[in-house]
C-alpha cells in the first residue's frame, strides 16, 4: 500500500472517530437537557404530580423521583395519578412504601383515573385520600400465580424432559409435567400469604374491619361510585376535588401543578433509554437484546414473582 493510501485511510479514521465522539456528546447534551426540562430545578412552591400507568413493576427510576419529591421542601404536596390494571405484588409494595415515606412529610393524594385495580389499587391506598372518577374502575383485591403446562404439547411432538432434583418441591411448578398436590399446596400457601398481607393493608389504610375487606376482596372490580359506597375511595371528582382536599391540609389553592416525569426516551432508532446503551449503540458495541428492548419500550418482557393484576377474560 503506497503512502498516499495510508494517509487517506488515517484521515478517514480520524473523521470517523471525530463524528462518533461528536454524536455521543450531542446525545449526552440532549439527555441532560431532557432531564433538566423534565425534573423541576429551582422553582417556587408547587404541587408535585407523578403519573403511574401501565403495568406496575419494581421501578427504581420512579422510586428516585418519589424520594426527590419527599426531599424537596418546595413541593408542598404530591398528587399520584394512577391508570393501571396492576402488576407485580412486590412492585406495588415498594411503591406503596415509597409513597408513605413522602406522606410523612407532605400530603399525598391518590387520583384514580380510568383504572386502578389490583396492585394499582394497592398503590392508591398509600394516599392520605383517594379521589376517583365516577366511572373509573378499581378494586380487584387479590393475588395471582400462573404457570404454563406444556406436557401434552411435548407428548404430541415427541419431546420429553428428564430431571434429577434434591427434593420433590424443588423447581415446582414445572411446565413439563403435571403439578403434584403438594406443589399446588405450596403455591397456594404462598399466594394466600401475600393475599392476607394485601387484605390487612387495605383494612389498615381504609380503616375497615378485616371481615368487611374479605367480603370485598374476592377479586371483584367496582366503579368509582360503587367503591365510594364500599369505602374503598373517599371522594368522587377530579382536579377541583383534589384542590378542595389539599385546602383542608393548608396547601394553597393557587399553587401550580408540576409534573415530575421520567426522562424522555430517545426516539433515535437503536438508541437505548440510558447513556450506556446510547454510547454502545453509537460506537458499534454489542448490546444484549432483552435489556435493549426493555430500555426502548419502557416495559419488561416478563413479570417476576407473584402478580396482582386485573385481566379481562378474552374468551
């Protein structure tokens, strides 16, 4: 290779390096600008507002926002707008506890929009008061554990699975063979333990006799009006009802609402929801498929653990 070709290649390499670095710097600037725009900085007194929608999961980013609101003395109250069919029981638990920590320092209002069922209702009970729309859907107090059964399908295609395990209940339930009665008893005991915790939480937060909560906690869902009659919510209404309640907690009616939103995900193809994925994409480094999809979509592909979620029967 002659000297001119070598020089051209070096020049091309320098240009590529320059543009890659420039792309990363521009992307970082955009991320920081988005965060600064989404997260209130030096602002006056206000009412913080957080939206919890979709499937509820263990969400560290949301927990960080709630902690920031708890620590922000300019945030005089928190309104949690909920539109969720539920999600993992643990996800609802950690969000519930985070909201109660906020409530130790300032009023927290649960604003039920459209749907706040199962773990969504669990989160709503963390509020000092629950305000719901008349035609909203809430309730579905309960816990669910589902597992597939592939034995018949495997028999049809001629596939079998052999296993050796330390004890009969290890790795149960398995989708590869019928579940034993002992395994079903183990799973039911686990589900009922979480169910009892959920029932006790509702009884404590709603100041209802446990026997009354058990009557309501059969998985039934309720409209806002039915939930009000059952004392699962406190008030029917919207922004005016929220303002009226906060006025009783000595929060000025003229304070603006400020949304504490998650940093906006990039719309650039193949760029993940974090700086790490962004840099790796620009520099051409390999990115594991599932975490990248989860970063891009904002949703986990699979729910982990026990589930408290309202599902419409599609049969």
